[in-house]
């Protein structure tokens, strides 16, 4: 474990807590893409299959349980909670995320680290996570006024993988651990997809105005 | 990579 990866995990945890806070505090999921939440639930379910088979550390197990349960709880909330579900922007959240699942799965079949069930599903989860934010970014562009908690949630969610890229660089130079090119490429693609958002997030912070993505 | 590297990251 190094500082970059720990900071990345904490940033990821904060993003989840911010989303839970937003939904709990405002009893609303306006501005949140259910499709992105469903994609993330799928990412965690296919990535943490080893939750019960490979014990790495208490920390690793606890974090996996947190990410799986929180993502499923948020999807349930947005679909079934009587109050929250009414605020879901159903007609704005129209990204065809099934294509992202199909594309990632095909990519995983052709480019896994090893052609085993476990590795193919792991690669699938990595490829899918790289594009999982797309429905949320599209929704953000359509919903003009999005509350601050939502923009902070997206900022932290985007920052965590950028910190993981620093972690891979650090591990490359210190542990001679070349890492996995699947993680490197997907992590970079994932971070690049946020650059546009990061720019407008920084602008809105400097001008202390609400974040507005161009139409 | 022949061996399956450990998945020690989240």
C-alpha cells in the first residue's frame, strides 16, 4: 500500500459518502444518473468476486464490502425508494448504457490478462469502469442546475482513479511492479473523460458560481 | 504474463 493508492481509496470512499449524503439529506436523486450507478454496481460485483475466496487484508475486504453494498443500496434507492425514486430524471437519463456493457465484455473476451473466468470478468470490470461515468456526464450536461453535492461527488469519483494512476507510476519505480497494461490504459482513459468536467469544476470553484457544463 | 498477478488493489 502506498500513499497514492490509500489517498485514491479514501477519495473513492468520500465520493460514495457524498452521494449517500446527497440522497439522504435531500431525499432526492435529481441530477444523478441511475445508469452510471447500475454500471458501477456491475463493476464492483464482477471485480470483487474474490471477496470470499482470496483474503488480502481486513482493509481490502472492508472496502470491497462498502463499495458493493453502497452501490447496490443507491441503485435500490433510485429504483424503489418511494420518495427518492420520484426525483429521478428518467427522461433525461437516456444514455444507452447497455452498449457500454456489451463493448466492455467483448473487449474483455479479446483482451484479458489470462483467459480464465476470473480474469475475463476482472478485465470486464476495469474496461466498464473506464466508461461508466459517461451517462452521468451526459445527464450533467442536460440538467442545468445540479446541486453542489452532486458536482463534488463527481469530482471525487473522477479524482480517485487519477490517484490510482500515480499509484501505478509509484509502484513501477519502487516495486519494479510493471502492473497491468489493462489497468494503465483504462485508468488513463477514465481520467481523461473527466478532464472536461475538472476544468468546469475548477472554473466554478474560482468564480464561486454554480458549475455549468456547456450545452 | 504467464502467472495471474495478485489482485491486491481495489
